[in-house]
């Protein structure tokens, strides 16, 4: 019977899932409560902070609060990772202003609680191991970058730490209202990083040695950022019981490391008196190949440094223009506020003018009505007086004229 390919993929995925073992000493947040006893501590982990220690709730650790700004917080595993193949699953959430300047750092370094503490990648100094940084680098909406150090570089004295990253990807993580997942995976073949279920970057040239500690740090700037961590779960595919503490090394068995943190193969302990000639030839040619790879890596690093320098110059110009754009946006916002205030003032003045006009109209109408009534009341008496004066005066005038006429007729006439 033949099964479809999807069924085979599903069976393979289930087999891989069943082969994973939880490393309880390096994990938290996989149960109902981070601390089942309800204490302000995480089993097998230590917390650090400046000026305050991170706040521990039942289901999350608040590394930096919403306010005030300029806070630092860290949580570090007390035991180191001894497995060669592993998966680390981190869930976090970031809240704050849109232009917040904080960052979240996921570490796998040697003696991280002492060498790193609550620092970020920009203030860490010298360390040996891996750092993943989540921030808004270059004014982006969100970016994850990877950094490696073999203990020789002092990151705090670097003028441009961003140019030291070996991989990056962009993604949105601020003010989502839900946790964001970052998954680190180390296998025999490659090292890879996933963000929210999508591949971010991977490399088959990186293999981190054992004996490093997991840790998560966060830092906020003047504009407060709140970084919350919900879980750090570490799984391994090795069949040995991961809950047993690692046995201490006997003698000087530490493997040498290359500058990129890749463990060199252990010395050949084959006691076969008749080794394979082809294998012996390849083994003898291995130093030359390593030397060739180192020269190629050095040339590639030089070219990458030149490319990064040119990109940084372009980025500085872009940042300058973005600052001008930000100032222009602020000016437009202020002009908009002034325009809204002017509209409100004009509306208020128009209302007051309408009220005054209505009051004046009503007052004028009242005054006109009162004046008309007054005129009407006085006009009737004046007409009567005028008529009386005209009639009586006319009669007196007629009577006077009549009397004068009669007297003139009574006067004797003189004849010549």
C-alpha cells in the first residue's frame, strides 16, 4: 500500500516531535505558572536589573516596565547547556511608543550572568558566544540580528556595533497585543533562527560549543519600552536524560574553538593499526583546507567591512533626511493643531456675533414698538388741540372781521 507524501511528512514530523526532550533546568514558562510556589523567583534561574529587579508574574517576567525609562532587566539560567543539538523557544511581547529605542537580547554565552549581567549588545563588552538582538535598528519597524564573539572583541568600545552582525531579518513586533516567538535551532548540519514560524537566517558554518548559558536581557531608553518574556523552553534530541546534571569534565578536555565559535573536531582516537589511506590523506590535508577557508573568510570579512561602511554612509544620510522628515511631521502636526484652534475660535466668535445680533434686533424691535405706542398715544391729543385751535381761531377771525366791517359802514361819509 502506498501512502501520500503529506502522510509521510506528517509521520516524520511526529517522529521528530517525539524525539525531543525538555531540559527542565534550562526552561521556564512551559507550565501553568512560572513558579509553582508563587514566589518572586524562577527555579534554576536568577534575575538581575538596574535600578530594579524584573517583576515576576504568574505567566510572564517583566524585564522593563512601561514607565519610567532607562531600565535594564535580565534573567539567566544557573546551569549551562551541555547538549550538542538543541532547540530554544522564546516568546516575548513589547509595548510602548512607536519610536521607542529599547531592545531585547537573547544570549547563549559563557558565564553570562557575570560577563553580561543586565547589559545589552551595545554595553556588553567582551563575551564568548551568541547574541540575538531585537530592536528598531536603522529606523525600521523591527529587526532581529545575530552577533558572534570569541571573547576578543570589546563590543562596548566598537564605534559601529551593527556592522558586526552576521545575519538579520525584518519583522514587526511592537504593540501587537500578543507574544512573538523566536526559535533557535542547532543541529549537526546547521544553525538556524525562526521568527513567528518563518525562517530568519541560517548558516552551516556555525556550531556553538557546549558549556554556555542561556539568558535574556532588555533595556529601555528615555522613551519607555515594556519587554515581557513569557517563556524560554530548551529541548534536545539526545536520548540521554536531560534532567540529570552534567558530569564535571575530567582533566583538560576542553575542545579548542575557532574565532567564530565553531568547535574543532576532537583528536583522532582511532587505534586501528591499519587506517584507511584515503581518510588519512584527507586528514593530513585538513590543515591546508582550514587555512584556505580562513584566508577566504578574512577576504570576505574585508569586503563585507567595505560594503558595510558604504551602507552606513548611506544610512547616515537617510537618517539625516529622516530626522528632517520627522521635524517636518512635527511642524505639520503643530500647524494642524493651530488650524484646529483657529477653527474653534472662529466658530465661537461667529456664535457670539449671532447672539449679539439677535439681542440687538430684539432690543431695537422692542424700542420701536414702545416709540410707536408713545407716538400713537400723544398723536390723538395733539390732533384734537389742533382742530380746536383752527375752528375756534377761524370763528374768532370771522367775528372780528364782521365787527370791523360794521364799524366802517357806520362811519359818516365825506363828500367833496
